[in-house]
């Protein structure tokens, strides 16, 4: 994630004021601060809202340590945050963040211990492991988008120890001569998640998306780093647990590192091919999996002047419906403190004007919010917007299912019969 906003905003950059929910935004709260990582955000006597941990898939062979120095539980640590909640590819052994060392990562994020410790450094992480982990995952999205000198040294140390490297930065380590030489010498792989395929292998949009006959639902948001991927993951899991076959399409580095079978890092693809690449992966998922429903992870926000990926997601996936994620307690856009957050109503209007789709529900990111404020926000939004609203993490997944089934009753009819 980067921060490029300097000075007063240009005309046209400010979003409409947030109606009705202004009462939920506290002036003391820092835009973009994380709910579960900062006790100073809570009034005396209030605790963070307990949320359900998304457990890792058992039996995974490849082990990994996730590096997230100074950012675990914060917005720029979203890759690490996501991996300790859900990983279909790696068994996460520990997280490296000296500022939170000694804590349980699940307890920090969700108030539910998950047995994945936060360590002071790589040496401590290795001391807790039975063997050298298979992978070293860079779990942050720093403002610079590049490794610092200290981080370069740390990654080289991991390579020398025989650990494969998973890198989600825009800086491709596999193209760096120093890292190339080290990886060859130590027989390890460097996986640059955002490295696109050769241009002659990329797809232009073809219109084949309309051959996909199951519902396509995109999870979009009113800002970046607002929980779209987490909500999409919870929704896919709820649909599958209910007896349907749901497939998730990853569109960012974190989802791909978590193990999404189908996906593309959209912000690394040349713009001419973005819609076509997404269309192609959705068509492939439909043909191979024959799912009942496809969930597409959103990126950024359609209204955000710094990010254009949402427009390509809407064009490439042509979603039948959208679930919108919003943070009522976030006063300004993440990394752009002079840009007020848009209202859900304005974002819905923009989405439905830009694309032939409909917003079927609103999901809430509960950062900076108490339990009672979440309840208030859900009720106010349902009244204002006339669509279902819920918090995917602190409320029952049944509310997400009801949201989808109200829009697509044919999916509910596909549910297996309940045993009596």
C-alpha cells in the first residue's frame, strides 16, 4: 500500500459526506488503525469485539514463517493477518514482529488463540520450529513497495538457511542478481506473486464471461484494506459448509498466497489485459469446477482516485451481484487522511451506474466500533439502504447466506435436505 497524497485534495477528490452514520465515527480514532491491535482505541471497560477465527486447513505439508515487522494486526500487515486466519497452502508456524513478540497471533487479531506465536526475529522463529521452515513469506504491503536494506539482508539469510521465498511486493526478487545468485547457490525458489506472465500469454476480454451460467458475486468496498478478501473468504466457506459448491477468485497477492486455486494479481497486469485475464480465470474456474456460485474478491474501491482495479474487476467479471464492504468507524481513506470516506449510498450508486449489476447487501468492518455500535450501524444501514447488512466476522455466517439466498433463491433450492 502506498501513500502519495500531499497537500490539500484537488477538486473532485473529496467524497460525499457520510449521512446517518457520522455518529459512529469517533474523532479520536486514527484513520486506518486496526481494531484488534490497539487497546487505546477502546473506551474504559470496553473490549474488542470477539470474532470467529478462520482456521487453517489441517494436514498441510509446507511450513512457513511470515515476516511482518511492526505491522502485524495493522492495515499494512494484511497479508500476514490473512494468512494466520486462513491458509490453504502453507502451515503457518509463526509471525515475526518484534513489537508484538510473545503474543498469540489469533488472540491479537480475533481474541481467539490459534497457537501461532508472534516472534521477535527469525532466530526466535527458528528456535520454536521443529525444523527449518520450508518458506519465508514477506507478509506486508509497505508504503515504498520495496525491501529495506535490513529486509534484504534478512531475506538473504532465509535463503542461506534453505527457505523458499514468497514475495508479494511489486519488486521482483527473482530478477535481482544478488537474490538470483543466492537462490541458485542454495537451491531454493523465489516466488514473486505479482510477476505477470509474458504479454503474449495474456488474455484480452472476449465476452466469454457470459458463458458462465452460475451466479457471480463480487465483494467490493468503499476503501482499500477494508476487509473485502476476509469477507469473501468467510462467505465462500459458509456457502460450502451449507452444501453448495462455491469457488473464490483471488484478485490480489494475499489471496493467492493463501492458496486460492483461481486468481490473478490484478494490479500487476498491464491495464489492456486486466479485464481479459480476470474473465479467463473465471471461465476456467467455471468449466473445471462446475460450481453453484463464484465469489470474486474485490480490490480498492471504485470511487478511490488512487486505485483503478475495481473498474477492471467489474468489467472482467460482469458480476450478477455485489456485496459492499464498509467501515463506519473509518473517517478518512486509508493512507489518504485528507480524503473523507464515501458513504455506502454513494458507492452503491456509483457501482450500479458504472456496471450492469446490483448491490445485494452491505457488510461491516467493525474497526473502532463497540458491540452496540455494530448493532446500531447494521440497523441504520438496513433502514437507509433497504438491503441486508451484517458483520461477516462478528455475526453468524447465516446472515451472509440469507443475504445471498434472498438475491438468488435458486441457490437455496440447491441446498441438500436437512436430516431429521
